[in-house]
């Protein structure tokens, strides 16, 4: 099968199987999975995320073994000489969010309120965002981008996967076309290194760091609230501070991502 055909083929099995895994995870966590607006605490979110990871890796393993007929680790998990890639991605995310926070404080876009340190919530938050990074990067960059590059020019494949990445978040709270543009650029950023290295450690680390430090510095992540060490208030919601969507809903995020893309 051609690469683009394998991408189309995985869609329905992925939705069905991962949906079952998430449903089972929700039942174990004690969540009413029939109510989409059901409130979940951090432990319940972690349990559902673990089942999401299990379902995603199960589907990808099945496809790699029986459809692609290649080893699962070919998706981009080779570790030789990749520690530097991981650390670089992680540090870039930290620098971006720290710089963005300082600039917004300096220009009175946000106002510091207090520090809230909770070791348990911090640990759970780290685990959740590790899972999110592994799930989204393995699926979108590791499987979809890899297969599309077999069928199309690598930059065409990169653009298609970046559009898919933005659409995956289209039902997030507080979403807008401007925020979708930011998510599209994030897809470009996460995918660029993969088209040259065929390795996931840099995009996984950057994705993890981007989400984790965004929430720890007090921002929402793609419109969703999570535990934050720093609590701040917005002077007003606008495209400079990102409003209720978070830092990645701001002009600063667009500027940052364009710099990383050129870098």
C-alpha cells in the first residue's frame, strides 16, 4: 500500500480502538463517560491519558506489524546519539515560556498573583504532558508524516500533517481561526526536525516542554486549564497575551514559532 493509503486506513480503527480504551479508562477512573461535560480531577485525567497512550501504541503497533511490516521503533524511537536532541527541545520550550511570561509581566499584560506549589499535582501534570507529547508526536509525526513522505514531497507532507494537527485541536475550548494558525505553525515546528532526522526525540521533548512550562507559568494550554505553579491575572484578554487560550494564542507565539522554523 502507498503511504497516503495507510494514513487513510488507520483513521477509523484508531478512532474506534482508542475510543474503547479511553472509555474503559474513564470507567476505571469513575468518570461518567456519557457526559462530555463531566468534570474530571487530575487523577482521573491521568488514568484516561494512560489508556489513551495504551490504545494509541496498540493501534500503531498493529499497523506497523501487519500493514507497514516494519519494526515499531522505526517510527522514530532510535536513541543512539539522541540525548542532545531531547535536551535541546526541552530547553527551547522552557526558554520560550519563561521569556514570554517575563515580557508579558514587563508590558503589564499580566499581573502576578501568587505561587501555588503542590508536589502531587506537579507530578501528575508532568506525567500527563509526557503522555500527550508521546501520543501526538508518535501518531502525527511518527506514523502520519512518515507515511505521507513516502507518497509526497516532504514539505507537502509536513503541511498536510500540520493542518491535521491543528484540526485535532479544533474542538478545544476558546478556539479561534487565529489559534488554529498558531497550532498549524506548531505542527510545522514539531515536524521540521522529523523530516530530516526521522527521529521523534526532539519533537517529543519540545512538545512536552512547550505544554508543561506553559501551564506551570500560569497559562492555559490550547484553551484548557491545568495545574499551575504561578497564578496570574490578565489585564484584558487580547492577542498579545493569548487570553483564555493560553500563550499559544498570542502574537508572541507566532513570532517565536517563525524564529524556530527559520532556525
